[in-house]
C-alpha cells in the first residue's frame, strides 16, 4: 500500500532574492511572496503569455498550489536535461506517491548535492516520510543530521522540533516523554520562526499534561496565546489550557475555556471536542441531580425500594435531561419514589424514568392509571424487571 505525501510544506523555506530592477516594480503589498508577485505582475501585463520552463517558474507554480502544472513543467525540464538540485527537490514535493518522491527525487538530491541547503531540505522531507511511516528512530537520526547542518536557521529549528517529537511515539514512558519535552521546549525557546515556535510550545504543553504537570502546560500554552501571528494555533492552545484546569480539578474554569473554544472556533476539531465535553458535563450534572432526587425517596408505594417487586411503570425516555429531571421532581414531590436508568438508542443517550415496584402486572397498571388521572404523567408503559 503506497503512502501519499503531504504536499503542503510544514515550514516556509526561503527563496532566492529577486533582481532589484524587477523587485521595485512590484507593489509593497506583494513583498511577502516575491516570486509569486513577479508572475502576478507579468500576468497583468500580458495575460496570454507563455512562461518559459525554469526552476523558478516551477517553484512559483508550487507556491501558488498549482501542483499539476508545476509537475508538468519540472518533467519537461528533466527530459531536456536541465536537472538541478532545485528541479529534483520541487519535483519530489509535487509527487503524490510518497515512496516515489523519496526514492526517485529526494534521495537523488542528497546524493548528488551533499553539503548544500537543498540537500538538507530533501533530507528533512525524507525524515518526514519515515516519521509518517512510524519509523521514529530512523526519522530521529535524519532530523538530527539536518539540525546539525542547519543550526538556528528555520530549517534547523524545525528539525530539532521534529526530532523531539520522535521520542513521544517510540514508547509512552515517562522517560521518553521527558526527553521529548526537553527537545521541543528548547526548540520553542530558540525558535525565531513563528510556525516552529507555535508548534513547539503546543507540543510542550501537551507533553506536560501527559506527565501530569498542568501548571507547566498552562505556561507553555500561554506563550502561544501571547505571541503575535499565531492565531491559527489559538484553538489548540485554549483547549490545552482547559485540559490543564481539568487536571487541577477547576472544572468551572475549564468550562469557561471550552465555551470560548466552542463559540469562537465551531468548525475546528477543537470546537467539536469542546462541544462534546460541555454536553458530557451537562449530562453528568443532570444525572447527579437525578441520583440525589432518587436518594430522597418518598413515602411511597408498596414494595417501592425493597427490590422485591417485578413490575414497574415507565413514564418516559428523555433525550433532554432537564425534562427527565423535571418529571422526577414532580413525582418525588407527589410522594413517589422515582428512579432512573440510562440507555443508548442509535448512539443517543436517553434517561429512562420509572416509578414504583409492584408484585403483579395488575397492581402496576392500576397505579399507572391513577397517575394518569392525577395528570402527573401523560402516558406510561408497564415494564417487567427481569432478574440479573
């Protein structure tokens, strides 16, 4: 089974500078993407132009997510014998089959152009492949090699971060978690690339929670929230803070944070998980309330609470737990011992409310009829309680 390579790069790698004369013709709003801005400017001057094949033009297409066009252009360059490190590297990036990208393109860059930055970029991609394939020791070795070569560059920072992440998957022990935490924490503190910094601090917070260190998790996630340009990481940071407060048994603060995540980021994975947590907390609160009401009891009915009667009255099955609590309160105030259980129907949790225990079906039916006449309930079913 072939694996597919993630085409979107994790780290924005630097590109070659533009000639000064061409650079000054571009609006200042385009400075963040210089090569793409050149193509955009030329497109406006001559919309029907044909871009000559080149590594720079292919890189431009790749950065604009026009992967098939980039692949065609790179293949044409390779057929024409214009094979460079950059051509091979970007051809690997647009190759949809991971093993082909590694064996045919990235490995060739590493072998043919050792000691170059492009070789280190290709080595980083090979390490990513082994990481995604769960060969963490192999990935760790390659990430370490890139980090050694690249120092504090963006690529070196990313390599150190991912090297730390390999320790988290090798074995879920406290020792490997601490080693991984050391790597990602240092990557976070040394990083100048905001992307690496954000990822590293989030991972440090996550590892801290796995080591039951909620105060550290709060500190690391706060770094993400306080760092400019990391808005995309805020849902994850807030969720980690909520989990930290759970470990600190401050459920009220956790609830507030989960509500913020659910409201501000509803379409994210974190938003969905926040809604799930909040729903569980509501269910737990109502069930606890039902349990307390059940414990109160009432002056009651023959055999109620003795465990001897084999028949009972089911007055409802509620997906809305508040409705279940309301009927339990009404029955309890009327002097009856209501009790409940839960069950799942098609994945939905229901609270089933029963009242009374009776020796015979006739007694149960008579009692249900009397409840109908008193208008406490609107319907009921007879339920036989089978022995376990």
